C-alpha cells in the first residue's frame, strides 16, 4: 500500500504559520537592529512624554483644623483613597499661605484651595486653576445698636475692624474692597491683623467694632454669628458695583428667614458679595490627578448636604479668570470624564486615554500594510530566494556564453551543488512549499543544461 501523506489540521497549520512568522520577525529584528533600537527609543520617548502613570502620594494645602477648606480637603482625600491615591492634608492659615506653599518648589504641596483675589499676579502665573468649587461670601458683622450708619463700607471708616491673619484670604480681600472706597488699610492699626479665633473673641468682647471674614456659609463660626442677636450682618447695597469692578466677585442674596425660620433670621433679604474657592494646582501636576480632583469635586457637589448659595451641579466650573485654567480642566468641562475613567482602573485609564493618539497613528500605518496582505514569513522567504535566483541567473549566463567543455560543465555543476545545498538548508515556512520546489526545479533544469556542455 502506498504511503499516504500525514494530515495537518487547521489549528496545526495556524500554529506553524505563527511560529514561522515569529522566526521571520526575529531574523528581521537581528538584521535591522539599528533601526529597531531607534524605533524603540522613539516609542519610549513617546510613552515618557505621555506620563504613563500618576503618583500615589500627594500633599494638599487646606486651612486650619475644622474650617471649610479642611472639611473639603477631607472629602477629596477620602475620594482619592478609594482610587488608590494617598492625599496628605497640610494645615495653613489660609489662602495666602496656601499659594506660597504651592508656588514654592521646595515644598511638596501640589494642590491647594485658594480664594479668589488672594493671589499676586506673579503667584497666579505659576499655577493652574481647575475651577471653582464653592462660593465664599464676604461676611461683615457689626454690633446691634452701634452708633452711625452701616450702609456702605465708607461708613466703617475709623472703626476697629478685624481682618484675619497676615497670610489669610480675608486681608487681601479687605485691602481690595476698602481700597475701592478710598480707604487704604496697610499701615492703619485700626484694621487688626490677627488669627481668626482671636479676631472673633475680640469682637465678642467688644474690643473690635466690626469683624470681616471670608468663609463658606456652613463655617461653624459664621453660623454662631448669624444666630447671635447681638450682631448684625452688613448689607451690601452696592453689591452689583463690586461684581462689575472685580472679575472674581459675585453677587449673592441671603434670603429672609433662611438662617432660622422660627426666629426669623435674618429679618429681611441681605445682599452679599462673594468670591469663590478654586482648586489650584502646580503646572507639573500629573493630568490624571487633575482629572481625579475634578471628578471628586463634581461628585461631592452632587451629593453634598450642605449646599446653600450654589445650585446642585453648578460647580466645579471655571468662573474666576484671575488664575489660568488648566488645559485638563478645560477638556473636562468641554467633554466630561474621559471614557476610560468610567471602565478601567484609575492608574491605567488616563494613560489609555492619552495613548489613543499613538495607537491611531500606528493603526494608520499598519492598516494599509495589512490590506496589502503582506506576510512577513513569505517576504523573508522570498528575500532569501531572491539571492539564490540571482546566483542562478549568473550561472545561466555563464552556461550560455561558455563553449562546450567538460571542465566548464564540472565547474557549473559544483556551483549548482552549492546553490542546491543553500536552498535545502533553509527551513521552508508553511504555505511556501510550492515556491521552494519551483527553485529546486529551476536548479535541476540548469543542471541538465550544464551537462550538455560535456556531451
């Protein structure tokens, strides 16, 4: 019985084809190693430029223990912890110190809450804003029954006014507001610079006529003052004018009875002016961390039980142009959360989102090649056979130009034997068997032609 050829399954064929492709690729890499190394260097540079993975440990400047900044920072820290990032909260005296910590390269602080209007232009130029996350009204309290009018800031001239610590956010706000009214505060000892706690105690004790604080509505000290019948909240009758004069100022209204309905506090609507709290970051902060901060602010504001002046979903938003907006924040506001952040682990999602440009470029290069049906194993096999065919053509020309002679025929036979050994020494990739036997057949035809020289 004749011997039947062994049957090869489809899976075996594919496995052999993949093996041959890998072997051809290895040969190509060895042959073009300089080009491959250059390509790897380009890819490594692109990956480094894309900043693949965010840091796992960060520091954020907030405020003093228990104040509004620290409470917000604790919420952000919990959100970060759920995504595998450790956020350390640094205590400070307020916005001015936060800004100093953020712009100082010697400090590790890369994130800070900063009140609008608290920065110098030089400081603002060194950082990015991710947008505002809440309103911070300017609260001015005076004692009920105090002599004189209290309709405009000019009516407070000559009174002892507490404006917070040197590096807090209230002091630069006081300088700006009173300056618009022609009242310089620098060098005037009637504007008392001291820690907020000391200012508050002095105000309660009667050592201060007026207390000025920039803080969120739910700040515990603000709540105490609003509920205390001894004190009256200043009504900014000219609030629209301040909102027009200062681009970071907004006009708000504290509705009548909104603090306490039973006690009818306040007795009537009170007009307020407010700045906003911005999340400021160093310009080198990893883009994924910036996105995570925006997501934390958005989710906290959506679920917050402490909304008063702002509407649900109003923040975060870029409403304070005194600090340049981060490109990451602008992209977030225009297009929302990157798709990868919804489905992939945080440490991977941002990199994949940025990598799509590189992947799209690679696809644009490889897709036409795939359409050309280029198989590397076939290509490498044809390249090797091309060299053998060139030698075969050279022998063919020599045979045709050489007179009949036995010694010439023997020389040609030796050259063909060498050529034949080269042909059979190379492994034949699966699917290239027909091409292999065509070469052997061509060698045998030329061998017969050379034999005729000796006949």
